């Protein structure tokens, strides 16, 4: 079978497409014929050895997959050969076949495409975990989403609206903001063209922003933190801007705000059953039309370098997916 392999930490340019041996499922495992694999910003970091999860070389990128059960090992009971499934696997999805533990597989509804199913786990899972569980978002509160047009940001816009919030979308261009508006954002602001702190104060009103969902970090972080209302929550999602910010603790003290880490991937390891239940719920919302994941583009496996380049350059408006 074909696989995209990272054999050195030289970034996306070092990826190669090679033939490798088909995997064989063991007890409690399933062989999945991958039909689509979702790519994320974490993949661009992982191939440079800059992510908190550091796989042994060689490995394949792509943390999430959709596909068809092609074989089962001894003891498998929940799924059968031919079932459509999706899973978060951490890495290793950019190959034609993978072996996944049965308990990590979520069933995919008929009305959800393979491309969409492969791109829900990380972005929408993080958004729900971050906003509902870590951020304690309540209906009627105001959420500011930094990096609102990428896969992670758009998911946060949609989940926040589904939870009854008012959403301020922040991105770096008018075309990106148009995408955020189309997915439900109430206000859209180009954070490269304004004084961010002042713009957020004007958009949120006198009370300020209740929750900041920050996928960007860098120089956008402190003005976003300063825009928080008394008792607000600042959700640390990632650092697509490249720089990890450092906050003065007095800013956190004076407004009695919470700075909250959202490490969704680790949460799935601690509660795999709850994770799969949540993924199936999110896929069900997609089938019902409550969520509308946007696919920026699909790329064949042979063009994985091009696909990851779109993410690395922060050009993606929605999800980037490999089609196998």
C-alpha cells in the first residue's frame, strides 16, 4: 500500500510517498481502508518535531481518518466489515490502510461525506471541548474567535452559535471574514487592520468579551486578553501565529479572568469512550444540518506537500483533506 512518510524532521518538503507492507489487525483491532484523511496545523508542526506529541521516525501525518472497515481481528464486536467509520488516531492517517482499535471508531451517518467525516474530530471536537467543557460557555455570552476562517476557527464559530452565543470572528483578510460570516459569525473584524483591543471593546459592548477562543497566539493574544469581561475565560487552543505568548499575571488578576488550556487530544486518551460518543454526536449534527463543515480543498495522497503548504501558510478557509 502507499503511504506518505516523514523520515526526517525537515518539514513538509521532506515527505515522501512510498510502498509499505499492509498492516494486520490484532485482537480488538480493525483494518480500515482509508478514504479520506483530515489535515491540521499540528501536522505541519509534527513533521518539524515542534509538536508536543513526537512520534518515532518514520511516521505518516494525518491525525484523523474516515474509511471502511476492511478486516477485523479476534474479539471485535461493535463493527463489521463494510461499515463506514471515522476516528482520531493522533498520527498515521496519510496511508491507504490503517489499523485502529475498535473502541476508537465512530460510525458515520449516510448523509455525511467521507471528506466531512475525516475533518470533524479534531476541529469540532476541540471546539466543543473548549467552549462547552473548559470554557463553560452559556447562551447569550459573547465569544471572540481568533483565526476564525481556518478549520479550527470555523468549527468554533459554528459550535459557539449552536450553544447560543454571540460570535465575533477575527481573521486577517476580508475574504476570510466573509467565510466566517457565512458560518454564523455575528460580527467580523480584520485584526490586522485595526487596534484589536479597541475593536473588540466596541464589538462586545461595555461589559467586554466573555470567552476568547485563540487559535493564533502571537501579538494578538494580549489585546484579546485585555478585552475580556470581569470573570471572562481565555481559551488557549494553539499558536498558528508562530509565537507562544507570555502574559503579565497582573492582567489576569485585575479582571479575575481564567486562562484555560484546551488540550483536546490528551482528553481523548483519558476518556476514549466519551470521546467516541461525542464524535458520533458531532457527526449526527452534521447529518442533521446543524453543523456545516467547510472543505477548503481535497488533495490526492501524492500532493500532501501541497495540501500541508496551504495550512502552513495560513491560506486555508476551512478544512484541508486528503482523498485516497
